C-alpha cells in the first residue's frame, strides 16, 4: 500500500466538500463522486495506520541486532534522537529506553541554572527562582517525552531490548511554541521596566534560556533572544539597591499587607515608617450584600492601591470581588488567592520606577 502525504488527503477531502452528489444528475457524474468517496476512505485509512514496533528474537549473542549496541545504526540521526533500554519484559524495556532517551536529552545541556555570584545583592531570591525554573523545565521535558515512540523490540533469552525514538521535527515544534510564548511574556514584562517585576523577568528569562538549550539539541540551532542577561543586570544595577518607601495601610487583612511588603522588599524597596518620596496606600472596603440564605452572608470586597511620588498621586489601582461565606472573615479568606494574584500581576502598574 502506498502512503500518501497528508496534503493529498486534504486535497481529496476539499474536492469532496466542494461538491455534493446529485441523484438527478447523469450516472457518470454520480460515479465520479463515488470514486472520490472510495479513494478518500482508502487514503484516510492509510494515513491513520501506524506500523507497530517490530519484534525479533535470537538465541545467540552473535545474532544480536547492531542497534542494541549502536542505536543510530537503525535511526536517522538528522531526523530523530534514539536510545536503547533492556528489561525482563517489553514494558520494562520500553520504560528504560524512554528514561535513557530523556537522559541523553538532558545531558547534552551543559549550562546550568546558576546566576552570577556578583548579582546576589540585586537578586536575593535567585535560589527560589532556580527551583521554580527547574520545575517548569521538568514539565516541559515531560511533555516532550510523551512523543517518544518505540521502534523495535528484540528478545534474547530472558531479556528484551527496546529501541526508542524522538522525532526532532515534532519536538522542535513543541518547544518553539513554548519559546514564542515566553518571548511574548518577557517582552511585555520588560516593556514596563519595573523592579517589582524583576523576579518574574528573571524566571521567564531563565526558563526561556534553558528551554532554548533543549531546542538547539533537536533543531540544530537555538532561537536568539532580544533581551539578554546583561540587559537585565545592567538595568537593575542602575536603580538604587535599597530605596525608601512608605506603606500606609488603612483597613486590610494581614495576609494582604504582608504580600505587598514581600513584593516590595524583594524588588529593592525599604519599607519605612513616616514619610518618604515614594509611598503606597492600601485599603480594602467591605460591603454586605443582600442574600436570603440562612447561615450564609454575601460580601463585595474592593481593593484600593494608590502610589504617590513626592506627595502627589501617581497611579490608582482598584479591583473588586463578590463572594459568600458563613461570616465576613470566612468570605474574606475566599478572596485571598484572587487578590494576591491581582497584586502580584498589577503592582508594577503603580509605576514605582
């Protein structure tokens, strides 16, 4: 059976969609459409058919296939990455083959997640960011490894060998899509040039850099970035290492004020009592709404954040959320994640830089 390219199937499908069978038309016309339908069925079936892994057997070491010792004797290195695994069963052998392939994929990435020691004063959270990036990369690699295929099995006495393959083109496409999303995110963050976004900028930058290392393995070349580590470091070092900032808190839960203090401190601001050239006011309003349900109360909470520069209002942020709970305290806890995420994503909109 000859396997046609997907484009061939699409062209047959398009022709079929552009016309319909007319039962009042001449017989020759209907016969032509029936031929379209017949060939479309055959071609579609062939395009969906996949050859299962072959299984060979031997009783003599001399008869072992060459790919067991040299995987690329049976793989096209320009099109795929390959590795071999062995075990007591096909399942065990294929699992080990996939693991060995993942090891090859990782070992070839020589650079690590270290940030220069000289940057410690500007990036005190670098250890935490390194862990976050490690977890994100692990998830990306796991997604890649889901595309691994087992090409062949060979059984020798009580041992089974498996040859695993990773399609370079498929993996390149997967990683490239992720790289483009990271580039978009990094460009937006960088355009704001805010110290409160610096940790997020470094996380995205590092994930992008290390993912690009993996992309270069499967595609043969990396994807250049417009923003470099040097750009980030030089911009941060041009700002004050510690800058006084007054945080004025009205009505607000402790977890909310602590979240803001944490973000400001790690960005290089020193929270002071009294006045400072830069200041932020925080207040949360609570309105009890009507709810005719016994044992529950409904509240609308509104977060108000205002930044000041030398006594003048700079920017105002407002966000509201309505929830129900057994008490006001219970309802307020239900909006904790919502408001913390909002603060983390929008604190830079106060234009503190």
